[in-house]
């Protein structure tokens, strides 16, 4: 599943640099995750790096996707 950032985001910027797919960017008020680019770090890491570094714990599950779909998304972005 792609992840999403809740309104609890403090816009600290910690998540941006750890995203292997460059899926996180500044929104109008808080940071946002592009669901078309988020693979939950499948293909790059063992777990979502943004969730590990987020001090506000505001990155949560979003759209449900299979592991195969996430891997396909990662491969398409890094081909």
C-alpha cells in the first residue's frame, strides 16, 4: 500500500531525503506522498524509511497494494 501523511505532520523534512522514490514533497501546509511513486520502500529497504525517521509518527497506511504491485512500481521508477 502506498503511505500517506496525516495532519499531524510538523513539516520537519526528515522523511524527504530517505525516500528512495522521491515520492515525498512539500504540500500547501504539510508534506504529501505521491501514491504513484510510493512503494513503501519495497525493492529498496526492509521497511518504509519515512516511517522510521518521522518524529511525529504521522505516516500511515494509505491505499492497499500487493507486494508484487509495490515491487513493479519500484522497478518501473528505477529501470
